[in-house]
């Protein structure tokens, strides 16, 4: 099943380019429900969701948004039915293998974050190859959170810093936000300005708990496979109507 994207190659005139978010994060929720409503297997929702993500990535490129991070698979998702988990691992691998040439042509730089060592070896190989082949690309930064958990990430940071302190490489009094962020999976990637979550759920689901501290949050009832460029347009309009104070007056 393929998606027929809404063709909007240029930024809509009611959006201010100077006030666009520099980095958008998305929680792609609702694939299973989308399939169930149509009497289809859940895996069909995941397949359709890949097409939605591809179109959103191109839309960010077209409209001048330099970074997109997608929550593809959480540490808690291992608790889903084995058949679904195995399908997702295969789907990730197949999509990477199929799309790498296109990402190169479109100048996409892809990066995976999370506990990647727990993934199937063949998927790890495809991830390594895609990151290595695109590392010098200068277009949109596309980050995929896979086997990712925000709590796990913070604990890992604390453990790494504690080890450095124990070895005398870091002084306790020198630990600040900048030092801490150097041990995050996402080190070197600016924090998201906007989080979009589909399907109407009002929670972070253990996603980028440190990085989203001051992100604007936009929730839509639309299920992820139906999230198109017009939906994205509405999310950006809502973002530009907000006043970001970062805790200040």
C-alpha cells in the first residue's frame, strides 16, 4: 500500500519561515488502530506508517526545517506480541536497505539513537552502514530513536559520568548541563522545539525526557498513517501562535 502525498513543495504563505522550529520530534502513534479500523492486520498499519514518515521527512526538507527525530521503537515495545516485534525489526532493516540510495540522493544525514546493541545483528549492520554512508551529508538531520527509552538514557549518562569521576577524569563540581548532555545518545543534536504526537494520547511515553524539557507539544487525534502535509501545516500554525518563554516572563 502506498501513500498519495499532498503536494505542497513550498512553504504555505501563512507560515513565517523565520519562526519555524529548527528541530521537530514525532511520536508516531496509532498504526495498529488505523489497521484495526480497516479490518487489516496491525502490520499493515506499520507499513503505511513508513510512507507517512518518508513524506514528513521530505516535507521538512521542502519547508526548511533542518532536523527531524522519530520515535520508531521504545524499550517497552519489546512487550508487544512476538510476531509484531519480529515484523518491525524486519521492516526497519528492509526500509534501510531499500531507502539508503534515495537518502544519499536527497542529502539526508541519518542517525540512530538508543540501545542499538540489543537489536538483531543484521539490523545493526544496516544501521551502521546507513549512518556511515550518510555521515558527510549536509541536508536534513534525520534521527531515529530505536530501542530507545528516556529513563534508560539518563541512567546510562549517570553511570558514565560516575565512572569518569571515580577515575579522576571529571571533578564533581564541574558537572553541569553541558557535561551531562555530552553523554546523552543525542549529543550534538539540538533539542527539539516542537513535539508532535498523533492519535490523541497525552503523554511522552519515555521519549526524550531530558531533551523535551521546553519543547512545545502538539497533539492531534489523527492516527499516524493519516498524518499528511496539511496536518503538519496545522501543527506548525499552532506552534507559531505560541509564545515561548522558557520559564521566563
